[in-house]
C-alpha cells in the first residue's frame, strides 16, 4: 500500500497566475504570486477572474480555474522511486490536470470532491465540482471515477457526471466531437 512507502513532503510551485488568487495555510491568508510555493494543507481560492497553474513534485501540472477552492492534501515524493503521491480536495470549481505516468513509479494522483473521487495513473483530465455534482472529462489516457454507489472507467474522449454520492456515476459518454477521433483509433468507440 502507498501508505507504507517512505516519502517526503515536497513544495508545489506556482508557474502561472492570473487575477486574484489567495492561499490559506494554518489560518493565515496570503495573496499568491507566480514563482511562489505552497505546501501540504494549503487551501487555494481563486476569484472570478483568477486562475493558476501548479507544478507538482512529480512533474504533473494542474490548472486551477476561476471561482475555485482547492486544498492540497498531499504532495509527496516517494523516496525509492520517481513516483509522487498527490491528493487534492476540490471543494468547488474546476481543475484540469496533466499527470505524469504513475504505472511504473507506484505513484498516485487523486482528486477528492463532495460528490466522488477521481483517480489516475497518468493522463490528462478535467474535474468540475458544482453544487454537489461532479463532472469528469478524460482528454488522454484513462480515469476512474468512484463514489459510494459505484464506479466508472473513462477512456480518452469521454466524460461522466455523478449527481450525488447516493447515485452511481453514469456510463461514460463522448463529448465535444471526440467520437470522430475515436473512429480514427485514438479513443474507444462511443455510442452513448
């Protein structure tokens, strides 16, 4: 299990920032600037015109959208490999991720929301939490969405919504014209 692996906390760097973005760490609020770092336990809040890009210790990147609250629960580097243990809590809003491949390193990348959990091993995906409805879209690779009622595996070019933790995630569906790329063999066939 991941909890048994020796790891160390690593800072997360802000590589890009637009508009108003603040961080709360141990009850102290601070406006963020490009180049600053945040640590485990930090709560990020973006304003209506705010966004930022996070560079995580394992090389993964997360774009945090406007009107978002995101807690960095875990940002650790596994000592015996290049893998990272990343866990975020998306309280509301939007985050898009490009995750380094975790399959060989033993790393994990998890986004927890009030409506469910999205976990990956190396891919590009988006997660939106809006009023206890979780929407996950897979841009590349494969993503697992799970909650108390069930789980759904999404291939590239598909997305799914989970309305509440009492309802199982819906069957993945194609979105934004990706069925054409599926037909060319870039993602699985779609069909509703």
